[in-house]
């Protein structure tokens, strides 16, 4: 790895922050002009002649301010080629010219598995993802996800309890909490895991950012487990990108009655490995990721998958029912055709048992849910 002089690092950062210059063009400019300083000096002339689109050249002074901002946040900015730049990203054909990191980067050198899925996940799916992530982390696996609502959030929460930890890959600046309700989760990951983004500080999430975010998730992982996904979803994009990069793709099966399983079931038809527990994931990784620790006694299995909720059709589509929505809506968004214990709904919705029972009664009278033995409920189908 190179050790760039401070001026060269600032020039490469500034070049990456110029509008219209993505990873591929950034690399081409460095090859053409030899280093970042020369490329940055040549940029105004190239823009004036129409060779490169853009009307503004970022300055090394702006890059220096970004470095200072990172330091205040307890983060680091690494340019491609520097020590500690994640090796699995450096091997991409178009690696990010600059990455922002907050937390411990060393787990990226070991076995890592992405656990992704629907934002509008059912309670069963969230519980399954959380348990699987905990099992994987207990086995020394770094669990990677995208900090989205639903399955991603559950995976991060579960992995934080295990030895392997978790890494959150953002589609916005490292200082932007998205979704807002995950601000505390982001801080927990920064303190006990890793946050990573290729976006500048302060930049909000945009539609064009999510495919790049998904590619980073795939690149950093040895395998991608899709817990649940609708037929058009960002999770399926992550799986496709993982396959293109030679990573293992795994999927959790689900009932055909729930559209939130159609994407995962299609992945299985197309050849993804079927997994129903963390142990099965570890078995598939065995020999590929080196020696893995056996999950902690008492945590060697995960519940049968009764997978989960509808993923949004676009990463920027309206998110699943927000925490401040009426309790009835929050309950219904978490229910699937498979029965779920009412106690689990109480826990996930963070509401009193009496309020949950009252809201469930309203849903029952409206014909929206069905009761099952053992104080369990499911969403009515048909």
C-alpha cells in the first residue's frame, strides 16, 4: 500500500469530490496524469474544452476541511491505495476513490456475511434475521448489512450481541442518520463495529447511491443471505451483484402466500443455496472462509423461517410503517400468513400488551387477522 504525501491525498480526495467524476473516470485521470495533483490542475482545461462534464473543481482546501470534519466525528477518510483501505473493495473493477470509516476495520479482513432483506418486514422475519445474525456473529462472522429498516436493522441488532460484530454500509454521508430512527443504532455500531460510506459527509441518500451501496455490501462479504425480498427489490440487486463478484448467494424460503417471499423463492429457483439456519450458512462457508468457531451452546439453531415482509420496489420508495404510525397499522405491517406470538408483537411494537390486544381486536373485527392456538395471530389471506 502507498503512503501518499498529505498534498497528494488531498488532491485525490478533491478529484473524487468534483461533480461528474466517478470511480472509473477518477482512475483514468490518475493514469493519464500520473498523480492527483497533476490531474486536478488539468481538470479546468478539460472541462473548458468539453472533455469532461462539470462546471466546478473541488479544491484541496475543501478536502482538508472534510478531513478535519472526519476527525471531529472520530472517523477516518482513506483514499484508494492507502494502508487500511479495505482490500475487498480495492479488488473491484471500479473501487471507491475515497471511503469514510468509523470504527474498527480489522474484522473486514476475516469472514463476513451480508444479511439483507425487506424493509417492510414481518415480525417473524425480523426475529429470524436477528437470531441468524446473532448466531453468525457468535461464530466469529462479521455480519454486514445496509442499515435500512426491517431486516437490515434486525441483522445489525442481533450481530451486535455476538463476537463477530457488524458493519453498516451507508448510502449517505457517515454523519447522516438514515433512517432517522436508526441514529442510536448507528452510534452503537460505530462503538462496537464499523460504519462505512463512500459518500461525502452531510450528503443525504439519493436513488443513485443505493446500487453502489449494495455493491459494496456484496464486495465486502464472502456470502449474501437474503432473508426476504419482493420480486423487485434492492436485496435482489445485492444478490445479483454478489453472484457477479463470485460470492455465494443464499436465500431463506418462504410461503408463496406472502409476496414478501417471491423474490427469495425466485432466487432459490435460480440456484441460490437454500438456508434455514445460521448453522447451514456456516456449513456452506466451511472451507471457504477458514476455520470458524462453533456457535455458542444453546444458540446452535434458529427458528424455522416464516419469512417476512414486502420489500419496497425502490430503495427510495416510502419506507415501511413508521414508529409513530397508529398501532393498528404497525401491527398489520408486521404480520404475515404464518402465525406469530402476540408477545413478540408486543416486544417489536414497544407497546403495552393491553393496547396490542385492543388493536388486534379491531383488526379481527375488520377481517384482517386470524387467531391461532397458543395466543398467535396471522394476517388473513384470500
